[in-house]
C-alpha cells in the first residue's frame, strides 16, 4: 500500500494550517490556464472561461489552490454538434503515482446522439471504478451545474443538485482506500480521445467541425484550502461552520439517486462480472 502524505486527515488539519474557503469564482483569481497555447480564454471580466480543441492541441486549466475536502460546483456548457472523439474533463486530483482523483468526464458523440457522462475514482493510484450515465437533458444548449462533494465520510457526484453517484468511506470496514489525506487541485481540460471516447473508439473526431469549444462559468467552492500561515480548518470547527463536512444523502436524496441510477446509468463496474471473474471489488459487496 502506498504511504499517505500525512498520517490522517485529522492530523493534517493540525500539521498544515488551512483556512475555510468560500468563493463565487472569478477565473482570473481562482485558476491558471496551464496549456493550450491560447486555446483557453478567460472572458467577461473573469466570469467565463472557454476551452477549445483543434487538430493541433486541446487546452486546460487548474485551480490556484489545493483543497482537502469541500463542495465544488461548476457550470458547464459542452461542445455542441458533432463532438465525437472529444472529452471534456472536470476533476479533482493530487499528484504522483499514488494519487487520488475524482472524475467527471463528458464523452462526445455524433450529432443527435447523447453524451456519455463518465465518472471514476482513484485512491492511492488505484482507479477502475467507472460508472457511466446518459443525461436527462441536452448538455450543449445551456449551462448545467456539476458538483463534487468530498468529505471524510463520502464522495457524492451531483448534476443540477441531483445526486447521481455516491462512494462511501468503507476503509475501516473493508480496507478499501478512501481519498482522505492528499490535497487535490481542481482541473479541467478539453482533449482528443478518439481512440476510446466515442463508442469504444469506433467513431473518430471529425476535424472539419473544429475548433470544438466548451464553456465554464459560476465556479463556487466551500472548502478547506491547504495553505501555511492561515487559521486552522480543523475537525472540531469545520462541521459547524461548513455543513458539507458531515453532509450525507437524506431519504429524499437517496430516492433521487436511485431514480437516476435506475433510468440513466448505462455502466456500473460493480455489476461487471465478466470484468471481475474472481469477484467484484470489495466496495461493491454488501459485506466485507
């Protein structure tokens, strides 16, 4: 098992000074454009960011801050028209071979066919926890809110405040590693993945439709920023000042989650017996 960066999330709050952080984002203040040679642009006085992809390159950005737990909202409007082969990614990640990661990936399709929303989680470098969904709306017409809740108990993916996926911390019960001690940045990118993204790579990117553009706005985060020299965001105060720290799904939210998974989930690794002939991963079973 890979060694965590710090002994535990509670000790991390004591070792690393941090602050409770809330923002209704301005992209100039909160993010750095990291690649794309001008294909990523911040517009409208920092209220809008666009990523573009052409045959030469895609583009991407990352948060200036690192976070340890939080609630992260971003509104996205995805590549319209023939988006086959393209992937718009929006995710949290730490660094290194034993990294943690929480992924939204939007897999484009030919005109008139739905996007695939691909989700995944990595803990200590181990991923392979894919769930995929169709959306109940066209994500290219308007902006929609995609959210990640990450606290010591659970990770929840939301679409327009509707939960679509939950990954609970079962480390003490089942020994399944849970992202809890590695600070992560928020990233986004638009890139070409026509070797796998659309119908398993059978449909390739139509470059005559380029440049492809995805748009981002209304970033909002309530989180603990890992930053030396600031007031502590420790476990004794965080749950009272930031309710997300202990947030879980109530009965109504559980019902919404079940509705989404019944009607819009198209793949769940926890039911893929052919992929795991020796037995499903431990987090997929009812008991340890």
